[in-house]
């Protein structure tokens, strides 16, 4: 695997820490800012809204830029927003900085995945995506618990300063190790990318992505509060348990990176089905500490085992849109990331308690499982149709990068 793939994964780690660390900071932030925990949880949704808007928007804006230039510029904007956030005098300013941070991070995600995919052969795409997405999992193992510890020994603002500093380190590494231009034969075109995305299966995949990630994040967002308020866990143990979730996620990413290459829909179906089951068990046993700890690990595993398949499958469905397809998938992740915490907050405010967020996760995972079954049915129907020989696969734009177009033609012949 080229070193540059690991470097963009490092960028996802530093910025992804900010995406998820609020789950361990919410109680302290709520006290400091004078708001309720559900209101503080809206900061998670603010970040997700910025990701939804920013992913496709920044993908289009930076489409013609050298990828290293785009990555560094977006990281710099992210750093500035976090410095302002660390100095924010109140909730409103912090809310705005979360949206701006998310815009930059969303753009980085789209360019990072496209960069990783472009640097490896077709057979290694799922593994390259797993490396990049592994940065996010590492953020839950290391970044989130460290951020929680910083907030406990100092304040939530210290966690924001730490993220800004780590992102500066990542930015320097990007300057040194990520190639400055684009691959030979790559001719970016917004029109060509839009044509490459005109396939119904692709949009069903985006819906599955939203349900799958929403099912994970709705529980994770309120996990610290659930552990302390329902499970009776002391605050000192919360970082370790959050890290356990990340360990499960890392194992899931490794397993999913391999099974997602050969059996993407099977990986998605089994992962989402298990996620629905474990979420329901958490809702029923949230007061039993030992069971909850075991389920936290399992939720991390099944929540992230689907990630490589969710990320890499869209490139197979739309090989003619290597930048926009990944950026839109990032937006789909964050549709789930936006709606799910809102739904979780509504159930808490309605008086159903913190354990009710796990029921929300159960419903979202079940919906995602139905989407996978539908996608499998459509795939079987497509394979059953007579194939019409064409010089280039219909889903490939004439201006698609040559290696991508070749891979798509080989995929079309294999399916036929």
C-alpha cells in the first residue's frame, strides 16, 4: 500500500477525532455552556449538517485542483475553525465553528478517498478504503478517549486545541508524502462525473449508507451519558469503554476490508442484521454493566465491518465519477449522522430515557438490512438480463480515468 494512503488516513484520524469526541464531552460542554445534554448533542448534528452540504459542494469546487493542494487547503480551514471553537465564548459561536469544520472535513473525506482509490489497482480498492476509513476507527480508539480524558482533567476546550495541533502535524505529512498532481489520464469534469452517477443502484446504496451509519452513531452519540446515568459506570471508566468500542470497530474494519472485496452485499446484510440485534439487546440490558461493556465492543465491530463495503461499492457502481461518488457517499454517511442524534434526542426529551436511543439504532439498522435485500434483488435482476456488447460500460463516462474505465469494463464482462 503506498505511504500516501496511510497519510490521508492520518488526516481522517485527526479530523475524525473531532467528529466523534463530542460523545465523551457532552456532559462537560453542557455544564460550561449552560445548555441541556440534548441541546449540546445538537452540536453533533451541526457537524453532520456541514458534512452533508460540504461533501458534494467541496468535491465540485476542488475537482480541478491538484489533490495535495485540496487536501492541505481543507486541513488548514479545519485547523482555523477549531482554534476559533476552542476560544468560543458561547454556544452560538461554537455551533457555527462546528458547521465550518464539517464543511472542510467533508471536502477532505471526498478527496482523500478518491486519492487512495487512484493510487492502487482495482483489486486493492476496498483495502485502500479500509485504510482510510481505519483512520476514523483509530479516532474512536485513541482520539475520543484522549479527548474525554483531556476534558476531565482540564476542559472540553483542551480537546479542541489537541485536535487542531494534531491536524497541523497531518497537514505537514500531507505536504511531504502525498503526490502533488493527478494520475496520468485523469481529466476531471463535473459533467462527466454527474453522468457517471446516473444509476438507481447507486442511490439505493447511499440510502443504505445513511441507515447503517445512523444506526451506529445514534447509540454512540449518547453512550457516555447512557453508561453513567443508566449503567451506573463512573466517569473515570468512560474513556476506556469508549476505547473498547473503537477496538471493536478496528477489528470490524480489518475483517470488512477483506470480505467487502469478495462479498460486499453479504457483508452489509450480516453486519446490519447483527447491528439491529445487538442494539436491541443494549436497549433491554442497559442497566447491566457487564453486558453493556460486552455489547459496546460488539456494536463497534458490527457497526464498522460494513464500512469498507459501503465506501468501496459506490466506486464499483459509478466508476465514471471517482470524486463526486465518494463525496456524495460521505454526505450519505452524515445524513445518518444528522438525523440519528436528533431522533435520539427526541426520545430522551420525550421521557423514554437514554436506553431508548438503542431502539432507534435497532430500527435504522433494520431499515438498512431491507435496503441490502432490495439491492441484492436488483443485482440478480441485472445479471439475468441479456448483455449488449458495447465499447465502454454504460456506467463509464468517456472522460473517466483510464484505469477506472478499464476496471469497469472488466467488471461488466465478469457480471455478464
